C-alpha cells in the first residue's frame, strides 16, 4: 500500500509502486519490471466537464505520456491496459 498523506483536501493523488521485477530473458544485464500506478480521487472530484470521469481521464493522460517513451535510468516504457 502506498504511503500518502492523511490530510483531506480536494486534490487527486498519484502514487507509483514497483509491483514485480524479473531478469530480462533476452539480455540478463537488464531487468523487466511492472510499475503500478494508484490514483486516489476524492468522491467530490470524480465528475468533470467531459465524457470521462476524473480517474479515467488521469489514467489516460498517464498512459499517453509514458507509453513508448524512453526514460533515463529506466529504459523504454511499454504501457499496458487499465
């Protein structure tokens, strides 16, 4: 479980965690790992002026921002579904 502040406010919180990791089958000098992204949205903030609800809009933006990108120290990000 991610550690987030227990203060209550109307802001969404995004927490990253490493779910699992394993050696890369093609090159043992590299590791493959799964990053879990947890999004906490106050109930009062779920509805936005869009066809999506806020949590799904945030997930879509994160996916679009990271999928296929190369991040220094981590390598290429391959996004899955949510």
